């Protein structure tokens, strides 16, 4: 039994007991204690999955490296800090200035590394905190839209959702960017519900700031909050049309003041890269980028994996119920939160499962409502029990599959430790060629690293400029490179 299995089994046992008692307390309507257990168990799972002592291939390694560089220059995001080779055109995987993502999550990761050191766990701490907090936010939203028991079930589903957990640990593409986006979308909607209840202007402003933060995380899909704002306030029936317009204008102004300065700044400071990324954003809809494509029904298909195969039952039921009564603005707000993003991203040619993770809270609220509709129905009692069991068990099954707590996994690979030890040599003005994991190597060391071998003339030039030139000797070095005097050949461990 290896370290991963021991840690995994202990985590599963702890959470099994914790979730069991959470449901017991919820049944007794001790919701505060039940919620606390959900949060503690959710935190334990997130800590477990975040303790991979290496950077994940897509996309965490890029985010980690840019965040590391932001520690030195907070408003100049760079991938290659000291580019020695000039790539043709602009590429987000090899550029100097890096604007492939909005800056807020990267700033948070940079601050975390300032506090906790340059390491993998520091990169993930913000996501751990935000997705754990999301459990409580989901409960509060459920309490607002429905009641505390539906809020509890929704919070439970958030706590154990496998996709959110994997994103938190950086194990799947879009990782921390989407955990931040999910958090700020949900936080903005929470502040809107509070504002709708007490009409204190500060909460409208906080909602707008949160929306601005969401845009500073993943750009304009955050605007899904706007129709939700309108429906939630309209539902209260306590705002006149004039008041709605004035408050909506305030909401838009504050939101704009949060996200617009960065957009102006990058177009002034880095116009070439900013324009290239703007073009790339549009190309997501017309082209399949980075091999990430799929059929029109891609997201409808993916939700069964990310939320359980039974998700289609509550989804169809919810759409039917909402369509029957479009004046139920709370239902309509949740339906819009779900349907518009799925439809919008279905038209895009580039598709990734993380694109719609910000609709997760709405899906959990919908499923939780359906859970109690089934529970209180007059259907056959065995059918009811089966449906209730599957609504909970299928998401749990996917969580276990994504956590991999019972598998033998090397979570502290030797090749990463080799890079960390290389950094201890304090090589100055160093460059490493022919190393496949170039992005990871630049995170763990202060070298400039490239996966390829350049022309001999380039190496000669670097040597004349007093660079320390290291080349990974994989046994296939060309003779004209291997024979260059002044280079340092080292045989690095193979990378899986």
C-alpha cells in the first residue's frame, strides 16, 4: 500500500463519517451543524486532491509559471521571463508577454506564493479556499430560492462534485481559472439575493464588484449575471421600474470600473499580444483550437459525467415546470443560469467541459428541488427510494473515480525532485535545451528552458554572451551539437 492509498483511504473514511452525520443532522433540521460538516468534509477532499507534488499538464503549469513571474512584476504577466529564442508570431504556449487569461486568478496565486513559497500547494490554496467557501454560498442560495433543506442537498452536491474537486487540484484543463470564475459568479448572485432582501445599496455594489471580478477572471460569459439580477429584483415586487433602472445603472457602472482599467492598460502596454488574444477569443467560436472540439450536443453529453447520469430527469422536469409558469422569476433565474450558457457554448467550435462549470450551483439547486419533489411524491415507494439513491450515489461514484483514492499513484515524482535539486545549484544566466517539460522546469528553477535544440549558431552566440548552456542528453543528440565546447550535457530523468 503506497502513500496515496493510505492518505486516500483515511480521507474517504473521514468524509464518509462526516457526510453521514451531516445528513443525520439535516434530517433533524440542525442545518448549521450539518453545513459545518459538509464544509469540513469538502475541505478534506480538496486538500487530498491538491497534494500532487507536481504541476499538471493542462493548464496548471502555465498558470503557475505566469503567477510566479507576477511576484516580481505584478502588472506584467510573462511566460518566458527571459526569452532567448524568438518564436514565429504569437503563441500562448511560448510567448514572453502572456495575456491568454484575465489576471485576477494569477494575481491571487502570486500572492499565495508570496505568503507560502513557490510550490504546487501554494498555487492551489486559493482554489481550495474558494471552492470550500462555495459550499456555504450554495447553501445560502438554496435557502433563498427555496428553503434550508433544499439548500443542504445542493450544498452537499457542491461539496462532493468531482469536476469542481479536480479543478481545485489543477488536475484537469482550465483548473484554477474556472474555480475563480465559479466563485465570483456565485458570490455576485448571493449579494444580489441579499440586496433583494434588505435593499441596502452596499450589497448591490458588492454584487457588481463580484461580477467585475468574474470578468477579470474569464471575461464576458460572466454577463449571465445581468438577467439573473433583473429577475431576482423583479421577483421581490418592491422595486419600481425607475428604481430598477437606477440600480441597474449603478450595478453596470461599478462592474465596469472593476474590469475596464485592465483592458485599457493591456491594449496600451502590450497592443500586439492583446490584439492576438482578442482574435483568439473570437476564433473559439469559428475554429477548433488546441484539438478541443466536439459535436453540438457536447455539453449536454458531458453533464451526465460531471453531475450523474440521472441529471437529465431533473433537467427536463425543471424546464417543463419553468415553462409552465414564466412568472415564477426565481425558477426562471435558475433556468437562465443553466440554459443560456449551455446554448451559448454549444455554438462554439472549441469546447471544453470547464466552460460551463459556473452553472454548477444552478444544477445543484435544480437537482435538490427535484430530490424533494420525488421524495414527497406519491410514486411507488421502491421507485422513490431508487431515484433518491441514484440522485446521490451517481455523483458520489464519479467523485471517487476522479479522486482515485485507492490507486497506487506516484504523487511526488522523481523528475520533479530532480528539477528542484537542480535549482539548488544556483546556476546563473542558465538556459536548458531539449527538455520536454520546459514550463515546469522554469517554475522549479531559474533557468530559461526550451523543449527543442536550436541551431549551433544560436548556442555559440549564447556561449559568447556567457550563458551557461545545458542540454538534456537523451542519447539522440546530433553530433554537431554534442561536440560544441562549453556546453554542459546532462542526462535528465525521463518524463512520463
